[in-house]
């Protein structure tokens, strides 16, 4: 398989230790979730039409397969990675690290992560929630929603 956008996205996710590791499956480098065994595989796409789609085998089961644009699964992976590394820090450090990792992903893959629905700003919502509920309450809600 060539080094197409899909492979670069999978490689990026595979380096998000301790959440994911790289794993060679039938000669193809994939990313394996260490929390539930989900396997993320690159899809061989022609470079001129490559959208960076990846195949996701939920809990590692090839019969539970989803093909999705890699930016979406990478966005979730980066959000969980940053949250894991900044559980005990304040919101500014969380935002700074999220922006750094997002930029790093773009540099490595040529694609942009997405953390927003069309009319919602994640960081704006986090700021409002922290203002209303407090930082500890918001962090607990985030951890609970991510299964941590």
C-alpha cells in the first residue's frame, strides 16, 4: 500500500500512546486501540482522489466494519489523547495542547481535524460549561462520556 493520506492518518493515530499502538496486520501498518482492541486500517486510494478514508474494525472484529473519513476517527483519538494527558490541568492548557496536536496532525497528514458541528464551537462550549459547572465537574463529565 502506498503512503497515501489514509496510511498517514492511521500512522498518526498509531503513535498516540498509550491509547493506540501500531500493528502490522497482513503486511499493512494499522492502529490498534489498547482500550477496546478496535483496529483502524488504511484504505488504498489513488493519490489524486484520496479523501483519507479508513476502515474501522470495532473491537477488532472484521465483521463489524465501518469506512469513515480518517479525520473523524482521528479527531476522536486526538481529543481522547489530549484529555488523558491533561485530566489534572486547567482549560487553557487543554485548549493549547488540542491546538498543538491538531496542527501536528495537519503537518503530518495534510488533513485537518474537526471538533465542531456546523454551528457549535467545542472550545466555546467548554468555556461556558466550565463557567457554569466548574472545571472539576466538566472534566468528570468529559471522562465519563469518553469512558475513562
